[in-house]
C-alpha cells in the first residue's frame, strides 16, 4: 500500500522508509542505502513495483524485524568486498577474499578448493559480476564465509559437495555424472521419484557436472547428498529410497496424482476433459474468482481449442493461477492482480518496451530479448495484449528465476537457428531435418520421434516454450556425443 501511493518509488525515499520502519533492532543507514539501490535493477533511481516485490521475496528488503540483523551483517560484508563502489562484486574481488579466507587451510600448491568454489558460484549466479542478491544467496548457503577468519563451515560444505560428486563420478571431479545415476542418488537420499525427475531437469539438458550439482545446493534447491561408495557400487533402487535412507520432510510440490485429482474436480461434464467454460465456471463458483477467471483460462488455452488439457492445467497450478481448493481463491486473485500491476506499471504493452524490460531486469541480451518477445506476440501487431502477457508468464518466457533466465539464454539461440521460415513457429519436419543435419549420429527415425514428441502438444508446429521444455528434459540434444547419448536413452 505504501508503495502504491508513491512513497517508495525513489531510492532515497525507499532507504528512508526502511530506516524509519525497522528500528528494533535498527537497520543501519549504510544497509538502508545499499538495499534500496540494489533493489533498483534498472538503475532508474527507484525500484519498480516488480523489483520492490521481488526484493522482498528474495529477502533483500526486510518485511520482519527478525531479518534486520542478518541484512546488517550482509550489507557490511558486501561494502567491504565492493572495493570500487560499483554496487557489484567482481569475481576477481571475491577470489581475493576467498584466498584470504582459505589460506590457513590450503597450501600454496593446492588451490583446487578455491577453483571449485569459483566454478560453482559462476554456475549458481550465471555471471561474473555479483549483485547484493547474489552475494546474499552465497552467504546464506554457506559456500562463502562471512568472515575471512572462519572459513571452516564453507570448506565443510564444499567437502560434502566434492565428496558426493567424486563418489558418483568414480573419483574424477572433472567427469560428468549420467543423469540416470544422479536420479538414483536422489532416490537413495529419500527424494520421491517425481521430485527426482524435477531436480534432474533443473540441472539442464546435459549430464551433471560438479558445477551444476554444487549450484543446486548453493541456490537452496538441493541439500548435499549423503552416499556411500559401497551403496552405489551395489546399485540403488529405481523405485524409492533404501530402508536406511533419511527421508526429507514433505514439500508443497504437487504430485501428478494430485494434479489429476484437482483436474477431475473441474470436469463438470465428466467426459475426462475440462473445457474453458467448465474451468471458468468452477473457478467462479467454487473459489470466489470473478473478473480474473476468464483471463486466466483463456491464457492457459495455448492452442485455442476451447479445452484446457492436463499440461495446460498443470501450468496454471504451477504459477498459482488455478486454486487447488476453495481456500486458495484470495491467493489466486492476489497473484493475478500482481501480474496486472507489473503489466501496467512497467508500460510493457509495446513489444519494444517488453524486450527492453527482459534485458534490463533479467539480463537477457538485447537481440535475444527481441526474438523472445516475437514468440509471444502471437498476432504480430507489436503490441502485447494482457492475454499474451499472462501466457508468456505461465510459459516462463517472462522468467521468474535465474534458472528460467538461463534456460532462455541457453536454448533460445538454437531455436532461432532451427527456424526455417520467418515466423514465430517451426514445423515438425523442419526440426527433424535440422536435427539430422546437426547430429549425424541420429537416424531419421530418431529425429522424427524427437520432433513429433516436442510438437505433440501443438499438433504440427513448435513454439519457443515447447522447444525449451524439450531441451530442458534432454530430448533435444545440444552436444555430441553426450547430448545425443542422453537423448537416445530417453527415447
């Protein structure tokens, strides 16, 4: 509320507001200034509403008094590392700090620990110039010590990462762990089968490197795995953890049966399919949604066939835009209102402004951002309608995390390369032909299978969202021979 009436739409006012609001314990003046500036990712002398809410979500603007002491410590540490006062910590500056932290535990000839930390940090953050948000994540994870005099906890975490990886890779930290072995290791550590699939997909389309495994831990997505070499040598269960595995606590991740159960609840006619009308009626009558229901459902129906198939439905669940129960109605309204404010406050209706927004907020290169915007400007009028915007959000073409940003940066260029015509989609035969030309080890049967599987959703042609999903899952190879081998295993 305070933001919406204009009190905070300026870095100086935001800093003053934080210092006046958080007084027990007090947020230091230096911390207030740093947090206000770091929230303004566009460098427009004031955080946009999206940037303000995002900073609260990631914990770099406090919303409870209990966060203040930690942010004071982080702010002081960041200012010490930012030797050139640029508002960012370069990897070279961080390396000096880490070298100082580790010098008591490393010999002059053994810098491998420092080298692996820097590789993991680069993978976890996605760049060499680290923001306050990046550094906060690294300190929270424990991979970077807050004080150079006490690096032991950071080295303990690093040791856990490297030890488990070496167990899985046969002792070589430079090797790659096959995705299948990584999934089995997750199962042994008590991760349910569905979560194991999700975590494996988060690593990327290739087999698992020490950097990608460590990055998941630093990002807080995964806890260090505990695995004995003897257990792995004997083979692990493909259906679940061993009896002595430590089970993780329940998470709010919906399983496939839960999604199906919710989907069936909206199937009023009982024909096994949820129509646009059924889903709108259900969201209005069961969950108290009114004005937002039609817009959400129309955005979900990506192929415009007046049916919301199970994968479209799951996409709405994932983005908290379809309520799982009657109690979720207010939360869904709030989420849709947030997207409405983002769309309005950032003047994103022109395609060119949207491309600039993707570049400034998510650091997607300009040429790539413009190409991505073309993908969700379905009618090609260079104007992003609310439905197109919401659909892009749900398809993660407007990313909501560093992982999603990295997927766009990694996979969109190959999609554009494969495009055979100047339009927003590529035909299934075009993808099969392009794959055959790029990967000679794939037969026509293989490339046809891949192209048809990726394009099965749209029935003949493929958009950027479908292409990225296929690439993340590993079905579309991005290297030879590793990527081709994984794709063949999946088939």
